[in-house]
């Protein structure tokens, strides 16, 4: 603490002010103002290593509105089951997983149960697939930065993410998925997928795609990244489009030497929130409530050759998109069932391994190992007092030194024990 | 002079007064209905249109909104795979047609057909309009070049070709409509040749081909008073080649199920779009609004709009094939293949279509599955070993030797070959565990576990 310093006041020299306290407060405020760790990052970059599969099933769960009237819980549970049973799937909750806390009737969905129960429910469901959920993204209904939660500066999405040990993102995330290309060489390539909740108002599903694209590009272009695929939610529409963007090509010194054409796929994802009073009164577009499976693959561009190499990329993303549920029903589509079968998790292996390796056989084979590990553990205890030192003395040196000299614990003769 | 606010009302009043003055009739009592107010002429017989007149007009339309063609998906065929091939703009040289010249367009098509798997699915290649381009019109022929190998082998202008084929009159008789028509037809013929070749190539793949007129074909048909795509079909004369009449049509699709039952659904095609010149973003919004009411099939495919994607409920905007590099400002910008022209349709129930955007369902690579299974297996084995190891370690309360450093060093010296404590202390536990894993993997072949050989053997202090 700085020493108190009293100086006469400006208005009355007989009034003394503690200026050191004021200086301290000012320094503290300046420090806090400069500190950017409080600022929410508009784009969080998240690398994902996926070295095995050349097909990835990316399922974006936007606008689940868990607990709200009209939210299809059965479909949500079946979606989680699909993710759990497929080995190459990734699930990204893209905002509005929960409802807001303003009083009912005021710009929010109606509740069947409150957020406390909704968080417990989602934690229970997502716990079984937590290893396939890279991030949880805030929406306008459940994000701390949205008007609905700002008064108390909390976010149920963050609470859920902390509970499950999953990273939480406030605005948007750029997933850089490293995966093998689908050719015989299987070279690892990076697929850039941007996912955010998006925001704004739209007059129809077609425009929602344009808004999603424009907002994403505004953020990413500043960082010099043109993604391959963009996912957004918020509009409760089910529309997509392919936007052609020009990507500048620079040489090593930074000079622009050309332009290559990139096809960016933009998806305004569907919702699990079906028609409700709020949706009707808000004039939401007719909801095509469903969950879509997006199979992503990196393929060679068929239009790339010696004459087009300056304007076309050699590798492009191929997306196959199909619905998980049938129209007007909670049943899986035949395509979803087929996909689950083709890319099934090898659940049979657990039983197979436990039968093949009985507890006794493992015990016998690692009996010696157990002893070795035990020895190392005890040896480590001995060296813990000086872990950085490398012992160079031989056994004979140690033995001879210990037997003739006094112990180092206490020069008075006490061994310190 | 009175201000002219409502000009048509004033004009109407004026004509009526003039008529009545000249006919001698009373303005207030006798107003005839059978008068053309614009011209003042009396129409001899005038009948107000009724509902039946409207029905008759619809019925007498030359092209019915429902096509006569029915696409049938047999029982053994899984899905209906559509590959769209529209906006080819054949031989339009004003913008270099890289796709066609370099054959990459054709390569993409053959890849798509292969992925669609004609053996297991019904594959239809739809030529959805805008195939023949615009450079057959006279105003565009000034700089047009036609590549013909049999005349000099060099690039020459149409005028030179026309003069060779049609005589000197062709060059001078630019104003002669018959000569012009022949020249244009010649240019068109060159384009149709390429189209025919393309269709024959596709037909060689055991797929069905459907031709649909687009805006460009409609213009050609109107000018030459022919049905150009129909002539192509007649010339090729193949059973798997069909024509779908009209530019806004609905086609029935039938899926044959067990017992020869059929499930029906409808697919709509919109190929003549008047909003093709708008910018991409606006076009999609306007297009959906315009097309939402025009075609109410179960699924609607809209072609030749330069927008690709699903824009409305069951409305799919298909991308074209032209690979233009540059376009004029504000006119169909960035026209390029966007790889959004393949769809797989399944009909689980009548009038319920599941659409897979993109190619057919992806197929897993067996090698990847094997690698993943092996990875999971190793994880499970490791998990079991670690669990077992932990149980055993928990059972060991005190090590064999005490905390005396001399005795410890002696103990390690007797057990391991290294004479310094350093070598022993630096050996990480994990390496030993990994080495053991290799041996455990070998246990698969033997029922009884082998002795672990990687760990140094005992020198006499005790059995392992």
C-alpha cells in the first residue's frame, strides 16, 4: 500500500485531501481499462484433430429452446442418440439452447419448466456425448451478452459448459478441422467451419442466409479467413446457399498476385422449436422443425487443372445434407438409419475385450509391471527433495560416503527423525 | 384550364358524351356496355367472360402444367438421383467457356454419374434449359467465332463461313431476312451439334435424360418457329431420352413397392426465370416470393437463376454449368458452377419426399473403420490394464525396501543393469507401460500370458 499523502484541496487550503488514495484508484482503473481479457472474442479459433475419418457428420443444434412450449424434446433426445452411436459425428449447440428470464409475455418463449431444470436435463443428455461437443455457443435468448440475461450478467449456456467441462464461446467459433482428404493419399487438410448463433431480423428464409453470410464475413474477413462452410441459427428457417467469394492470393512479400474463386456454403439451420404462441405472434417464418446431418468431405476440385489453377482451388469441400427426421413425425429417416449403421460406434468391442482378456490373465501379465511401478513410485519419493539434480555418483561412492560421514539432517548428531 | 388530375376518367367522360351526342341518345338513361371506351367504337357482339370461359382457356393451353411424362423408380432401385445440367450456354465465346473447352465440365458430369450409381438407383440427367446460349442472335454475331475443323482449320468469323456456305449474297444481303435466318440457323446448328454429342455421351451411361426448355430455347423456338429440343430428340431417337414440355411444369414420380403398388409424388421444374438478372442476394428473396405460389409440387427445382441453395420450403435453386470468368456489371454476376446440382430423392410415403442435397449417401471407407476399431480396442485394453494396475498398486502398502538411500541404490543395482541411479530415475513409467502394451497385444494368440521380456530380468534379489 502506498504511503498516504495529504495535500491542500483546490477550493479550500484548510481542507486536506488524500491524493495518494486517488492516484491509486486511478492507476487501478487505467489498468482495468487496458486489460482486454474481459472482452468477449467475436471469433474463437478452435482446432480439432480428426486424423481418421474422411467423412465427418456435423450436426448443428441451433434454437433448441429446452423447456419451452413447442420445443420437440423427443427429437432432441434422438439427436443425442444419433451422435452417440456414430463414430464420426460432431455436435455443436449453436445458441438458444435455453430460454430467457424476462417475465412471461415479454419477448420470450413460454416455459414448460424453468432454466434450472432445463440445465439439469441438458447436462444429463450431453454428458453421454461430451467427447463429441467441441464448444457451446451463446444465443440471444441464453447468452450473457443478450438483453434478456444482461441485467444479471449470467448465462445458462456457460453454466452448462462448465458443468460438462466443455469450452464456452460467446459469439462465434471457427472450427479448424484437420482431417484426411478423400483420395488415396489421405493427406491431412484443414476444413474451416464457422458456427455462430447470428442475429437480426428477416422477412423470409432466403434472406436469413444472406444475413448469416454477411455477418460471418464481416467478422472473418478482418482476420483474413474465408471459411469453407458457415452455420448460423436464430432465424428458425431452414435454408442454405452457395456464395462465391474471391480470395486474394499474395506472394511471400505481400504483393497481391491474383484472385481465386471459393464457393462458401452457408446454412441457416433449422430449429427444434415448433410453432408456439410466441413464434406466431412474433411472425416467425413457418418452421420446418428438423435436425439436419451435414456430411463434410474434402475432395479434389474437378474444375482444377493446368489452365484454371490460378483461379480455382485444388481442394474443395463437398457437403451432403439430409434430414434426420421424417416430415411431421419423430421417426428417423431411412437415410439417418442408414448413416448410423454405416458409421456405427464399435460398441461390440467392449464385450469382446472383456471376454478375451479376463481379469486374471491381465493380473498375471502385469505382475512384474506392478512391482516396477511400485519401485519407481517409492524411488521418486526419495528424489523428490531435489528433483532437478541429476545423480552422478555411483553406488559405491554413496555407500562409502554414508557409512563414514555424519548425516546431513542435524550436525548435532541427531538424525532428525 | 382545369388541372388534369384523373386523365382516364376525364377521357372516358369525354368519349361517352361525344358518343351520346352523335348517336342522339340520352346520357342519363341509356349507357351501352358494348362500347370500346378507348376508341369509341361500338363492339358488335360483346359477352362478358364467365367462369366457364376461364376453364376453357386453361384447358386449351398449348402446354399443360402437368407433364405427360412419369418418372418411375422401380422396386429394386433405392432412390431417384437427379443430376442437373443447365445453363450450358454452348459455344458462347464472348465469355470464355472454360468448362467446355477443357472438358472439366464433362469430367464433373461423369464423376457425378458415377457417384449416383445407376446400378442401384434411378439416375436422371435433367437438361434444365439455357443450353444453347445467346450468341446466335444477329446482334451478337459481329465478333463471334466458330471453330470448324473442315474449313481451313483456323478460327474464322461467321460472315466468312456464311459466305462460303451460302454464297456472296450472305455477306452483302445482311438486310435480307431469309439470308439472315439461314446464317443464324447455321450458327444454331453448330450449337445443337454439341448438345447432341453431349446427350449421346450421357445416354451411354445407362441413365435417363430429360430435356426442358428454358428462356433461351423459348426465344429460339419463337424466332424460328420450331421446337429445337424436340428436333434433337427426333434426331437421336433413344428410348431413354424424353422431353418435358413447358417452362413451369410438374412431373409425377412413382415409386414401385412390394406387390406392384405405387407411391406418388410430384416434382416441379421452373426453368424460365424473369429475375435472372438481379444480384444474387436480392434474387433469392424475390425468387422465393415469386415462385412460392407458381408451382405447388412436393419439391420444386428452379434453374437458371444464378443462385444456388435451398431458399424456401421445398424450393431448391440449382446451380448451372457455365464457368464464366468475368461478367458485365450487374448482369448475372459470378456465374459459375457451385456444385449444387445433384440431389437424391426418396419417397417413404405418398407425397412425402426426403431430399438429400448433394450426392448420394456417403459411403464409409473400410480402412478408416478398421483403424478406428483398432484405436478403440487399444483404448479399451489400456483402460483395463490401468484399472487392474491401480487395483494392484492399491494393494501394495509398503515397498520391499525402506526409505534408506543406500539400500535403495543397492536394490536397484541388483535389479537393473545400469550402475547409476540416473538411468533408473530417468526411465519414465509410461515407456514401460507402452512396451508392455505391445506384449499384451501378442497375448491375443496365446491363451497363457508370456513372460514380459522388455523389463530386465532379476539378478538374484527375488523373483518378479
